[in-house]
């Protein structure tokens, strides 16, 4: 670990600190306080997620509140101090070489962040929530195969906000990997009981981007496709036997039985009960036995008469 990184870990009283596996360019932290320090060979982004902090820069103290995003260039000095209880912020530090390589790749015709020493933006709620979700997704993803994809998505958007005051999605080809993963999840019956809200939490991209990419790939929205898979799994459970219509409704996580019956009929053309009668072997055998008993009863009564 470089000397300056060790010093940062010590002086910032880190609550959490971790290196990005497989890179030597960045690490994340969530400090209680950040004494005045110089960026010897790294760039930094910091954003308040709740409460407020004091940012000391160039002899001036600025109050940073929720969704306040700041950027500092290599060679700059600043300090971030807690301004009130129950405050939190995240900071993201990127080594000089890695930052500049990514920045030139993302924005080949924009040198703003390489020229200005300091930048600050007060994001709106939508922007703030999105950037926070990207950070949390990156921080919590472990050593997963899409770690570097999440790293680039986060940096791409905070760079865009500081350089052009807007959030920009990664190019379309970068979304394909997430669409493929989502499709695999939805095709897995073990995923059927998951709500759509929970589905979105697994992916570090904006919902609109995921929906658009998924629809372009499949011709359906995520909600439509998830609903279709629920009906297919429901049919399989009914045909296999062992579950009542009410059981199946609960298994696929549909709250209303009447809603389930209506959706099932719209998809399969018949009600769940009718489908089970036609396709479940045990159910059909039972129905046949009852029919035979009924016929025998009719014949017996004829002879008795």
C-alpha cells in the first residue's frame, strides 16, 4: 500500500475502507472526519448522503448538505469535517494515471476536469439517489465479475456531472451484459417470487436504461416478461400436481387469487382449475374414477328400477 494511502487510512478514522480488487487505482471510504490533506497523486469525488459537513478549501469553509457533490484535482488540498450529528458522506479516490486514462476515454473532447482545481454541484433528488445507488452497488458487490463495469459506470456519471452538469449513461453495448444477466435471472424459476422492485436493486444502472435495453432485446418490458414467466411456472406447478390453485398463487407471489385467475386465463385461455383438470395426471385419473363411479351408479339404478 502506498505511503499516502496508509496515512489517509490513519488520519481519516475510517469507518469502512476497502481496495478495489484487481486495481491499483481506487478505493472507497466513509470517514467520520477528514483533516486537511493534499492530493499528492489522486483525484477525489465526495458527496453527502445525509446531514451536513464543512468542506475547507483554499481558506474558505463551505457547508455541504445532502446531494452536494464535490470534485478535487491532483495537487489540491482540502478537508471535510462533520458539521452535525448523524451525518454521512462517501468519498471516492482515483489514482492519477487511472483517472486520466478513463477521463480521456469517456470524454475525448472535454478537458474541464483536468484543468479546473475544484468543482461542486448540488444534485437534485433523482441525481443524488442515482449516484448513491451506483456507489452502494459498487461498494457492496464484492469481487463479482462485473466489479469493473460498476466502477466505470460510477466514474462515468460523476465525471459527467462535474464536467457537464448531467448524468450520462454508459454506451449501449455496456448495458448488454446487464440485460443478459437479467434475462437469465427471469428465466430461472427460482427468481419467480422476486418483485420487480427487488429486481432493479441488483443492477447498478438507471431503471429506464435497463427497461429500454431489455425491451430492445426481447420485445417486452421487464414487468411483462416477469409476468409471463410467472404464468408459465404456475402452469408447470398445476400440471405437476400437489398444489392447489391457492398454493400456486402464493408460490408465484401474487397477492390476489382473483387477479391470478384473471391473468392466468388471459395467458393460457382457460382458468387454473380447468388447466389442472386437463394437464395434471393425478387430477385427470381422479376425475376419471369419479366418472366411472357415476356411470356405475346410473347402471345400478337402471337395474333396480
